[in-house]
């Protein structure tokens, strides 16, 4: 260790190989500031310079490297400073960077990520920078709690750039472990603190990068190595080279993904045999995640997604399309809240017992397949089918059978059948007197309504009938006589009776009138 006082110092590096050859790096200027030391009361006391000056000096140094195109210097500085941030405070013989507070460490990580993110294009164009860039991303993302969402996006960009140039030697020399560590930190921040608009793209890019490094690692594997298995928070993977005569593989309970209960795990895979002149057989890759980058399309807000996604892939496309060649296992959490109107699941509710029973019966349970995050395809229900399911504590275990390697997820969509809990159940629990009164009230109301309806309907019929009778009554009636007789009177003359006729018989009327004239009536 070298103790430097506050000030600016030139520094350069010299490398000597086994043959005695030497290489000297161009000198760089290093600004040293006073440290922030922890006080006895648990807080931080700032000496001359303080954390603000330290951040400013670091930013100036990184800006100088970036401006001069010294991408290697930016990556090296990021790795060294990030390692100081990751050093435990209780580690013997070491001191955490500036005995700093969490706020200072977060500011430092954000600064390093922002400067490192500007090197992504240079890293993608230079294979010699791939390994060191991968190390810098792994160091920065080792403490997810100290990473901001924007810093995660920049780390993901550098991870994606470096994964394009990682070869088998670099992957075997620790590149796969570093890529795995970087993805863990990125996924944790994306899951817990990243907005949905950024989450899907960052997760997709990180999974694609990890898959590239896995395939590079598999490129130099031999069957005698067995399976390479890594387990971390929310991520589990394995890579394995098979013998040239093997055509299928069954993942036993010892597989690393099965160490975490109630998560997505691979079951088995069948594939075509490679050419006879192949020294080794097919390469198998598996990747299990507790988060899905883009969920399959749902028909309703109460859709339940399996806890994570699992990928079973082949390194060679031979036998990629098959019949029921991939089997995976998933857990559907039926006891978790579903629905909700925002990221905080506002308004989320539990599945009803009827909905849970339908899931146990397999109604609405589906399996979805996706070839790869690198593909433009979307989740397809036709690629996979439901194999079997069984009820366990908290939900269902689902077996999916697929016709092609790739990523698999399971869902449960409650069928759109209305199920109600009748509120009248509380009504029947009342006393007999209350029930009788309620029934009498309903009957009286129904009777009154019936009478009113009858009067209205009768009015519609009676009013036209009355109008017709009134019209007929206004027509004058004419009486016509057929005969006129008389019973006599005081003068002895006979009075004629008028015989009424319903017809207009004018002749009869004239005869009567003539007779009356003759009698002088």
C-alpha cells in the first residue's frame, strides 16, 4: 500500500512478462483528496476537501480519460473504484472507500456508470476490451441497493456490448460468472425500482447478453466436465455438453434450479443426434428467471402468471423443431392477489374459491412458448400445451410440454363466468316476523302495481269504444209510418196510429198524409 498526501501525482504502469519483456503505460495524473472518516458517534466527519471534492476530482479524471479516448483507463478506474465500494467495512486489513456513507457510494456508482455507459460503442468494436468491461459491470452491479435505475440501464448497455465479443476462453476464465453477477444486480433493480417503461427493455437486453456468454462458455466444454450450474437471487442457469450418442436429457432433482422451491424449472429435453463425425454431442443450456421481461397477452385483469420463466435451449439447431421434446415445470400462485389498477396493485383482490377450483380442473390454464429474447417473435400458445397439473400449498404445479426449445411460461385466466355471493343470504337469517312482514309488503306492492296496470290497459281499450258509441249517438233517427189508425175521440172521429217503419217508405207516408187531409185532421 502507498500512502499519498492530498495533491496531484503522475502515475504509470509497467508490465514485465516471463521472458523479461516490458511494457510501460502512458503516465496519468491522479488527484488525491482527503478522506471522509467515520466519527465515534457513528456518523461521518468530513476533513478538508470532503466527499464533494472527491466526487469532483473523480469526475474530472474520468472526463479527461473519456475526452482523450482512453476507454481502457475508464474501465480500469471503474473496476478499481467499484471494488473499493464493495469491500466490507469489517474486512481485515482493508478500508472501505473513504469510509463513506451510503449516499456517497450511490453518487460514486452513478458517476462511474454514467462514464462507463459512454464506452459501450468502443467496447462493442474492440474484442480486447470485452473481458475488462464485463468485470467493470459486474463490480458496479454487485450492490443493487446502491444502484439507481438510470445506472442500471447504462450497465445493461455495456454488458450487451461486451457480451458480443466474449469468446470461449474469456467465458471459461470467469466471464460467465461475471455476466451472471451483473445480471443479478440488474434484474433486482429492474424488478424493485424501475418503471415499467424501462423494465422490459433492460431485462430483455440483459437476458440476451447472458445467453450469449453461456453459449460462448459452452463452445469449449466437453462431456466430462459435467454441468456448470450457477444460482443467484432470481436467476439460475446451467450449461452442459452431451456425449455424441445422446439424444435426450432428464433434469433430476439435483439440478440447480430445483434448489429454489415453487419456481420454474426444466424437466427434460429430447433432440436429434448430431453427425457421426462430431466429437461431442449437443450442448444444452437452461436459464430460470423469477421475472418475465414481457408477459404473455392476457384476456382479463385477473390473469395469474407463473412465478418466473424457464428456458431450455440447444446450442445447435439440429432437432430444434420436434414433437413434445421440451418439458418444463411451473408454479401458479393462486393465493396471491390478482388485478389492480397501478404498479402498487391498488384494488387487487384474491381469486374466489370457484375460480381456484376451475384452475385445479385445468380450465383456463395455458402454457406459452417463446424462442428467445433475441427473436422478434412474441409469446405463442400454440408452441406449448398443458401436460399435467397438481394442487399444492398456495397454488398449482403445472407441467408444460412444448414442440420447440426456448422460453416457457404458464398462465391461468379465470373464465368470464359471473359468480356472485348473493346478499339475500343475510335476509333469510332474520326472524319469522320480519320475513312475514317483508312478504306482505311485497304482495301489497305487487297488487297495487297490478291494479294500476289494469286501469291503464283498460283505458286504452274503453276509450275507443266510447268514442264509437258517441259517434253513433250523434246520427239523427228518422221514423217512417206504414199505417195510421184511430180509436176515436169526442167528435166521434177516429185517430190513426202511426206504424213505424225502419225504411224510408215515402209512399206510406204520403197515403197517411192524404187520409189525414181528407178527414180534416
